[in-house]
C-alpha cells in the first residue's frame, strides 16, 4: 500500500480537527469553565499593555483587567455554593505574581487568541494538535501507511471520547491527554527521532505540555519511566534509539521545570516551581480532615497560625477552603507569604505526626478518582460572570457570540448533548481497558516490545493521574476524563498494531525509510 499523499492526509486531518470542535460549533462559542477567565485574562492584559508600549511583571499593573466582585457575599460555612465560589474567584489577589495560582505556559500560549476574533479559533487549534499527535502515534505503531480501517477506528474513538469537549474548551485540560500521546510517541517513535531538528521541536512541545499544569511534571516523569523502562527491559538494549528517547524525556522535563521556575523568578521574585503548592496541599488535608488533627492540638496550645482564628475552616470542603470569599488566605492578602509559610508548617506536621491517617484518606481519594470520570457539567451551564465581563472588555464578535451561545442561554438541548457524549465516552473508556488487556497478551505472544510498552504507559497514565488528582486535589470527574481519551486512543492504536503483521509494517516503511531501519517502531 502506498503512503497517503501529503495533501490528502493534511486535508483529512484538518477535517477531523474541525469535527473535533463540534461542541464549540454547536454552542456557538468556545466552551468555558470557572477558571477559563483566569487563563485568558492574563494574555488579554499582556496584549493590551504591549500595544501601548509597556509590559510589567507586577500583577498590580493589571488591576484594570480584573473583574468586579460582589461585596459582602458569603457562602454558608461547609457548603461550597456557587455564589461563594464566584465571589472568591473575583477577589483573588495575585500577590505580585500573575502566575501565582496557575502555571504560565498555557496562558502565554493563549496570546495569539487574546483577541475578540481569534479566540474563536482556539478550539480548532487545540483540536489540530490532538489529531496531529493521534495520527503520528498511529503511524509510529502501524507504519507510515496505516490501513484505512485503523484510521477510521482511531477517528471514531477520538470523536466518541471526551476529547471534543476538552478541545473545545478554554482550559489546559486537553493538554493532559496530549501529553499522554506525546509520551506514547516518545516510547514508540521511529526514525524521525534521528533528525536533530525534529528532536528539538519534539522536546519543546513536550516541555510546553509538561509545564502547562503542575500535575504534568510528575505524570510525565512517571510515564516516561514506565514506558521507556519497560521497552528497554523487554528489548535488552536492542533499540538503537534508546538513549535518544531517554535524552528527549530528560530534556523536556528539565525545560519544563526551568520554565516554571524562570517565570516565577521573573514575576514572583521566587525560585520555585509553584508559589501556591503549599496552599493547595493544605486545602487537600483540610478536606481530608487530617489538618484538623494538628490544628485542634496546637492552636489551643498557643500556635500563632492565621488558621487558628478560623476554626470553621479546619475541616471543610477543599474547594470551599480555597475559593470562598471569606477564606483565611483571602482575608488578608498582605499576609499571603505568612499564610503560605504556615501552610508548609501545618502540612509538614500532618505528614510527620499523622502519616497513616493521611495515607488512608489519600488512598480513598485515589480509589474514588479512578472510577469518577465525566465531562464537567459546567461546560454546558451558564458561564460565570467573570468570563462575561472579560469578553465584554474584549468586545465584538466575542462578546456578541458569547451572549448568544447555547450555554449562556441555558439551552437544555445542549445539556442533553453533553449527557449523551458523557455516557458514550465512559463506556468507550471501560471498553478500551478490556482492549488494552487483550493487546498486552497478543503483544507478549508476538514479542512486540514497543506495543507492550505503550500498553504499560496507558495503565501508568490512568493510575498516575488518579493518584495526582485524588491525593493532591479534590475528587472531580473532569480530572480523570482528561486522561480517558488518550488511553482510548492508545488502546485502538496498539490494538491495530498487533493485528497488523510485522512484515506489513516493514513493507509499508520501505518506501520512506532506509531498508535497514524500516519498521523500527516494531522491533
């Protein structure tokens, strides 16, 4: 079979990317979540400041771009009501660092889309990245000319998964799945890894994906260790590109970590991966009830922690602790550094004095996160006021299309659309786990080391994502749905690889690769 002409393949990928934007097209505007305004507001502010010939690294210079917030609104203690969450979201001070709460890479990548017209193109750009990675993975596993049935299977699995909703959203959640595909390409990629320019581009893409969310750094490190380590062990050093793969993984991880630390030095004047990590870890322990064990003992004994003055926040829902307008860390923004230092002390005490209690709570969270996966209802609900104010600042056509969108109108049909896709993507994910198990057995019998390594990577992604989301944050279905769609694609691509004889992969590659290296991904 001849390889598909370049133009024809590009047209098919473009069409598939457009189909992947269907939720945004049906909605009439990119989908938004509670945090979408926080990601988009910073590049919007940067673009406007640059247009006036100035750019500050102090968040205080961008107060004019912040949304207004209702004064005096308070949620009922212990209940994270929407009013309280929204009030808190609008009053979060940035503590001199615009990337205090969220890493910089995704917000900086939104710079070309921080315009009332180009924001409409964001879903297509994200979808195009998804389909290009998916196509590259299929060709890495089945040869440069995959059979039509394999391409069709991958496209159907992609469109039926949670990927369309995540790609249509102004959020970095879609990049978690893209990272999973990038890791699979790292494990199974063939001769293109010999090109220095392609290696450099691949490393930069990996660094961007890893740096876009704080959980991506450990997820990428663990995934690379499992996938590359298993392939190395199975092939006993027969992979001629093993050192290049390891070097690429290390380079991407170091670049991502360096970028995170660098932006925090520039904007926050602190050499750290994340200023807010102690805050989020404390919130998780407050939600687990383990922080209360330390606070109940030390506060009456004279501990001077700020949290001692707010006993209603010693054990409550973690999201309420983080985002309610009356939360202790929000009451006195000028004492933010003191609260973060105390958060480190309290979480350290929990881990030293109550390790078993925290381990038990974390394991329970991980177990629940493993089976909790859904397309977030917020994407089909009326968006928060903060995003409405942002698009109002941006102007038409963004403001007009946002106001007329199905989500803004509370269209019940759009909600039903989400429910149907949610049910389909969940069934598809559980079915893909069965397919992965069958693929592992078939690949073991056929001695397909790369395919086995990809299957192991898929398992590591599912478990690793549940550990990072469940143990370090609150259990939410959207966290696990970030990883369900790439795992589904890995199952389809790996299954297609074992169904296709190795000789077919080699013959397909002969026209494009040197004969001695044809079918390298299958050796």
